[in-house]
């Protein structure tokens, strides 16, 4: 399948994208290294190195659109590459230019488009000012956690309101799926509505439960709302304490159980979040097993980059690879990651399950 080929009526790559292609294709150590190819199941499936793949793309102007849309956009390639090449930026850039030139997104991404329409509909969205009318902090739980465990979102909102001044809430999506599939103009439009609502509430701080929301707001919010502080819910809970109304004796919750922690690839470089999550799990009485690939070296759960509807076989392989732990349960703080583990039959739990479920002997009790 042809993406673009110069001279055939299709636009060539932008100058900016061509520079990225050439930088990686010329600087990649190829067969002498293959560090990213050993780590990335997509590259393994292609049987190629970034240098060889992108040299061909640069020289021919051709690429099968399935390739950029099969990248998890997880950033692990940058971590293992001796040169620190961010391959995901190239594949995201190709997605962007596909869409900009009416060659994308792929039709298989219909479910993602439907998800985004619903997430911004009046059925799902809602904005709530602080009870005293002076909103200082907006709780932004994100669409995934709100769908996974809505009751917990309500409990967390009340807990924040009891411990912080002027807490309001905003229920909607940050637009990350739209951005990931390459619809940059639509993403900025959707995010603009989110930022406009935060601004109208008068907030100076946003507390996010979702890692994608955290990253999106950190990257874009300060320009639109100067001085706005973006904080992770898990860091805030570590600071203000856990909801004692749910478990009066936190130290008795875990007993002698040990859990593994799966870190979100979106916030792989946020040490404060990694530290806070582990503090919370420890306070709940659980032992912690660190998996071989954790914190900044964590692997994608298989949901990243919106690849599930495009390349379900590859997504399944990525999900199955997460079984790196001998622990009875794997705990994550990303609802998409939890869903990924459950889809592949693992005993995955979201950290809110530990906070708000009294009996976790049976995984079924940890589901809505």
C-alpha cells in the first residue's frame, strides 16, 4: 500500500518530517546494535531496524500505513537506543501527515472515532464548581477511570474536597486518542474546550487520575492558562493521606500479599508518580515486587498508540508480554493498562481496587 510517492500526484513528506527520517536513518547503528528491534515487538515483526526501514521510506516515499499505525507510541525505543532516537515521533508524524493529506486515519480506527464522539457528548461530560463557588482545584479523572470505576471517582472527589480548598470537577476526555491517530487540528479543538472550561471555573490547579490526561495537560495547558499547576492524583494522595472512611485500618488491608506494579509508559519519566504509587501500595499493607521492566523502562500494555483495532494480533502479543511477574496480582494506576491485562486473562488490578475493595481474593470482586 502506498502512502505518498513523489511525482504521482501525492504530496511528499514535510521538510520537518524528512529531517527526522534522515537523522534516524543515517545515525542508526542498524545490525551492529538492534537494541530497539530486540525490545519492540513491532520492529521484530517487521524484521527490520529503524535505519533500514526509514532509509527505504525516505528514498521511496512509500510506506504501508499499517506500520505507523502499529507503533504503540510508548517511547521505549528512545530509552534503549544508544543514540536516544525517538522513533515514535516519526511514526506519529507520519500519522499526522496521512490525516492532513486525507489519507488517514485508517478505517479500522472507527471505534476510536466513536469513543471520542461519545467522550465529548453531553451524556458523558460534566463540569462542577466547588461547593463554596470558589474553585481553586479541578479534579480531572479522565474518561477511562470514570468508565472503569465511577463509584471510586465519586469517593476520590469527596476525599479531595475534604482535604483541599475549593475542589470542583470536570468529566470529559483530554483528547489523547484523537491526537494519537493523527487528527491534530481536531485534537486542538477538543482540548481547547477542556481548557476553556478549566479557565471558566477559575482553577489554578488540576489534579488528574489518568496518565494520558496528566501528560496532555502538562504539555499544553500552561500556554493556554499561564500559571496552571498540573498534579497527579497519586502524588496528591501520597501528600494528603488515603481515604480513611473506606478502610479505617489501612495497614491491615494487604496482609502478607505481594503485588507487582506495572508503570504507565505515558509517565515513564515521572519519578514522583512512581514513588507516590509505591508509597500508597505500601501503606495499604502490600509487599511490592518490581518487575524487570518498570518505572522509566516500563513496557507498553498494548493499548498505547490506539493499535488494538488496527493490528489486534500485535496488540495481543504486547499484552501477553506483560506477564513478567510471579506475583499473584499486577497492580497498575492506568485504567487502560488494567483493561489490557484483563483482556489477556491476567489478574490485573487498578490501584483504586486496593483503595476501595475490601475483598480481592476473587478478581471478579474487583470489577464493576
